[in-house]
């Protein structure tokens, strides 16, 4: 604060400059916690991978089941048409 009666006092800047960079979060993770979460994420992603051989066998079984279903539906339609006569 400047004293108007004293010519020797100077006005001091009362503004504070922030530090450079992004301000820290109050709940920031430590590097160990961040690494632990990363490893857990990688482990869960690895568990969802299906080998291609298993995938192909499942797709083949699905296609066979669909073919059988269509055959049985056709047979059912034939039997129902015989009953209606």
C-alpha cells in the first residue's frame, strides 16, 4: 500500500503468477497406481481374445445348426400341409 504522504514508498504488485504448466489434481494417481490399473486393463483385454480355430469351429457349428433348422422347418411345413388336406 502506498502512503500518499511519504514519497519513498512504492506500489508493490499484489498479483501472483501461477506456476507454469498444468495445475496438479488433488486426487492424482501415483505412477505405481497408474501402472497397476494399466496392467489390470491389459489382463482383462487379453482374456477376451478368442483363438481363430475356436472361432471358426463355432461359426461352422452355427451354420450347420441353421441349415438343420431350415430343413426341419421345411419338413414341418410339409407335415402341416398334409394335415390340412
